[in-house]
């Protein structure tokens, strides 16, 4: 009969190996996903993946503020 401590140690080593393999698999998946995302950001085939600045047709302007002032509206009237 084996020592209970030895059995527990072997069990924990197996679990550690399993977790290490899983961690490496997840790390690989993250790396692949990052590479795919970088390719999509630089491609015209995925327009939603571009940065906000690159997606704006005329650029964001000097301050990058999206709020536009209505210069054609008359004061006191509807905007």
C-alpha cells in the first residue's frame, strides 16, 4: 500500500500538468486572436476594425470633437 501523501502528491502533479497544458493552449489561442485582429485592423475588408481616426472620411478635425455647430440655423428658430 502506498503512502496517502504520495498518492496526493501524484494527483496534484497530474492536475498541475493538465493545467499547464491548458494554459499553453489558451496562450496560443490569445496569440492567434491578436494576430488576426492586427491583420483585420490593417485590412479594408473589415472596415469596422479600423481605429476611430482612420475611419473618419475627412479626419476628426483639429480637436477631434464630434459635436458640430449648426452654422445655418437662425437664432430663435428650430435647429
